C-alpha cells in the first residue's frame, strides 16, 4: 500500500482535497495525516524557527526524528510565520485555495493575528476551519494549556486504570490525542459532506477532553441512573470473567477474554474445570466476575504449566479467545499483522527503507497509500508558494521580513 512517486493517484478517495495543517502535538497533525493517507493534499505549515515539536520527540537516527517520519508522512512541508504581515497575507492566499485548515492554537490566537473565522471565511466561504484544543473554544478552561494527559486524567480514564490498591494510571503514549485525531478526521469529513449540500464551510470545535469520554462507555449513564461509579479492577472486568493476563511456563504472557458465555464454558472445559460451569453464578458475566479469584486460579494454574506455544494452540483448537501479550518485536513478526501488511516499508530519502504503520483501513476500490514519509522542515516552501503565484522576489521579501 505504499507509493513513492509523491502524488496521489487520481482515483484516491480524497484526491483534490487540500488541507492546511497548522497544528502541533499530536491530535490535529495526526488527523491531517489520516486525510493525507487517502489522497488529500496536505500542506504542513510550521514556524520558520520553531518546527512542530514532534520532530524532536522520542528517538532519532542521524539527527532525524523518527516520530516525525510517521506523523509527517504524505505532507508537503513549508514554513510561515503567521504573526508577520507577509505570513498572514500568504496564509490567506493559501486559505483561498484550501478546503480544510486544521489548527490547535489556544482560543483567540488566530484572532490576535487577524486570521480568525471572519477573515478566513471571507477569503474562502467554502473553508472548513478545524480547531483542536484541549478544552474547546469556550467555557471556564478554554484558555488553559491543554494536553492529552490532562484529558486522560479529567475524563475518568486514569481513575479506572490500574490495580485497585495502586495509584491511577496514565497511558505511556498519546491515547487521548490519538482518539481525538480519529474524531477530528471524522468531523472534517462530516463538515465536508454538509458543504456538499449547502455550499458553505463551517467551524469544527474539537475538544480533546471529549472523544476519550465517549470511548469510555456508559459511565455517566450508570452514575446518572444508578449512582454507580466504576472502580479500578486491574486487568479484570466487572462484566465478565475469566478476563486477565496469565504467565506461561516459559515466562511469557497471554491475555484471555470470555465476553461470550459460550467461550467461558469452553475455557473451563479446556482447563479441566467443567464442574464450575454448573455453578449458578457461572450463568452470567457479572456472576463470573464476582468469582474472578476462583476462575483466575483455574485458568492461571493450567496456563502456568504449559509453554505459550502449547497454550495458544490448545485455546485455538478449543475455539476460545486468547492472544499473546506482544511487544513491538513480536508485532513485527506476527503472521496476522504480516498478512495484513499492517506495518509496511517506506523508502525515505534521508534514512532509506523504514517501517511504520500502514494506512488505517483497507478500501477495496480506492485504497489509501503512503506516498512519502515526513519531509525535512520547510522542504517544500518554495515549490508550494511558487505554485500559489509568488515570484522569487516575493519569496525574498518574505524571508527578509521573517515571514518564511
């Protein structure tokens, strides 16, 4: 699913869509990446002296940030200082040619530069302005600095994650940002669908604290109707059992899930404890969850006496749900991921062949593609602005002003 010629094929589902990515770290840029993966022309606009911080996040090779190679893929990279008059004027010219702008400045920042919705929509009434912030465009927290970590804490995610007698646990990766990115890409496509009917663009207000609350499920409903507050249960579930990770004889781990009653029964027969199936409490997921100690002991003891290979084979034969607990080394050699080409190889001019996650889903008729990995800071500035109609003299003037 990779291409290296640098341009989307004409039949790519989002071919012809132009997106200006003004955002940084991580929700907004990842949403733009997802649009670019399916053919949108994404122009990444960064400050001339303050690049997207993701270029410096995490490990690098030969001075090249690897996270950026993933986040910046399928984007043309230009620089523009929006606080300078020339930068503002150039952005308005770009906005007139664009379908979508994605930004994540604090509320009021674009307005301070006279680049708010009033000015942008005047330049292009069909524009969709997508504003991604920690807390949204209004409310008592709107002007606070916001990051995904705060959303993970505020939403209730951290409160239910971890062992019962341990502190609340934050994820060691950008969970809330990534969920917000998925929601943002969906929001953009929804706004574009509305534009097809009305002919007019609109503003998308995406608060990172909200999508993660949606994926946490019916917690507000449970509390509203029952006063029920979900507590930390570690790997266990309040809705079914056995559900946990178990250590094998060769020191590896597997995860077992029994959300379906039939699967729970198969597991008990497999581990040699069929008599538990006849217990009255075994008939419901909540009943099994209330007896997790008994079920975990039965499953854990059986698994601990066998190697991971033998455990996986036995569960598969019994049609019971199990998966190995894998780290990235296992992921890269997993036969199912290999069959799906989930982690694919991209040829990069700076680093040579590099491996990264493929596009998010497969379309049978108009598939997405990785056309290139993240480009160097400002690599496409002259090309993009020349296409916009700026002359070499214009570019020189903008650089003299500090706008490029």
